[in-house]
């Protein structure tokens, strides 16, 4: 009994020491991050989340970054990501259609503006983007979205091998590009074999070189270990991600992970968010896909756990709860989703481009 009390006090003090260090502008080590991810006692988890909430408030105040997405090309993707309903390698009920015209994009932007959503991301299900007619069409949509002034133009368009493509996207008005690392380097071959982890790091490097901000995160609950989640958080710190989306696997019938993934408990999700906040104190940590299915009645606790951003509206192939319900949740928590700025001036200077390739 005495030993348990001593351990609890020791954990309480150690969490507090790490929290104070981060509040003062310091960083935590890989070993310390691993220790945080390994915490299991309920009392320790609430201590951890309490400090994560302090860190969020210190760097972000009561502001919450909202974003939404519009699927501009659905299904038929050539890649074999085991979680994805849009892969042509899997038999799912996910819709398939070609590149959409401009009106749906502007309609999504109009709805975003009405709900105080900062950004609209154009998402396409394909391996990546190359020079040619498709790139021209994408750039036209980005320019129209930027010129509308209704939302920040973001995009998630897959792997970029040619630096000229990144430059074209920047010239068209793209401000932020989503390209998730998904998981650790070690576990990545268990997720996808049709392209490599290095392909994703290279894409981020090309985008950063032309001044595009990076939205990069991953998926929890695919069968990875806590060490894998810790490695992902530090890799995202190394590549200089500005927005870090944390998705929780929502297994889709017909995908390999619908049968193999064991899922993840709500408190484990909240602990992971808190650990990401300790490791990435100034980044926008955004809870995205799988939120409603996996967190259920604990959704509002993501902000206590350190999240400062949230995806609203439906996801690519699954439903979310209504935007109205999300906005009411923010009002109840005293959080403000309406930003006057669309930049990232409150974050550290991005990691030098030449350092991006050494992610481990």
C-alpha cells in the first residue's frame, strides 16, 4: 500500500516537472515521451491531461482551429493502404467519382465560412499529383477558393515527387498541405506496401521548400504499439508539422483492418492526445476521423487532453456528428472557433528543409 502511494506521488511530481518544463519553452526527450505514453493509472492520466490542458491554454488560449474537407475525387486509388475504403485493392461500398467541378468546392467554402471554419481541404483519392491537365484543374480550384476569401485553401493530394508540382500549388494559393506520416517508420510496412514512408517524408520536404505549411499526423488503433505512437509524435516534431491531425481508426467493412485491428479505448486515445501536446506544444493538434465512433460521450474531453483543433462536417467515407452539435460543444466549454487570422505565427520557426530527411 505504501509503495503504491509513493509511486503515485512520484508519477504526479514527474508529470508536473515535465509540464512545467514545456510551459517554460523547453522540450521533452524521446525517453520521457515513452514514459508518458506508458502511463496507465487513472490518476496519472488525469494528471497528464490536466497539464496538457495547461500547455494548450498557455500557447493557444481559448481558440480552437476548425477545418473541413471536400472530396474532389473519390475512390479507385491505386495504393493499398490497409485502413482505406477508397483503395482499389479493397472491396468496399465507398463511392467513386472523378474530379468534381468548381461549384461543390465553393459551396463547401460558403458553408465553412458560415460556421466559422478556418480552412477547407481539397482531398483526392489517388497516389499523387504530377504535372499535366489534372494539376491545372486542381490549381484552378485552389485559386478560386483563395480568391473567394471564404476559407483558407488547403489540400491533400497524395505523394509529390516533382518539386515543380509543389511550386505550382504554392503559386495557385495553397497555404497548407495534408500528408500524414500515418504511423511510425517501423510499423509503416504493416499499413501500406505500395509506397514507402520515405516517399511521404520526401513529399513534405518538397512542400516545405516552397513555403507551404504542413498538416501531418496519423491514425491510432491500427495495431501499432505505444512506442510507435511515441515515434510518430517525435517524427512529426522533426519534420516541422504545423497541424497534427490525430485520427482514430474506424474499421470499414472490406478493408484488411476491419478484421485485424483491435481498436483502442477512449482513455488511451485521450492519453495519446495529451502526450502529443507535451511533445508538440505549439502545434495545432487536431482530432479528426473516428472521433465520434471511438470517443462517444468523451468527445468534449479532447480539449482537456490538449487538442486545439477539430475537423467538423463529414469525413471522406464516414459520417461525423452535426456541425451544429460540435459548435454547441465548443460554446459549452467556453472555447472560441472564430479566428481572425489564418496563419501560424504562434508556432516555432519551421525545421530547416535540409533536416527533414533525417526523421527516425
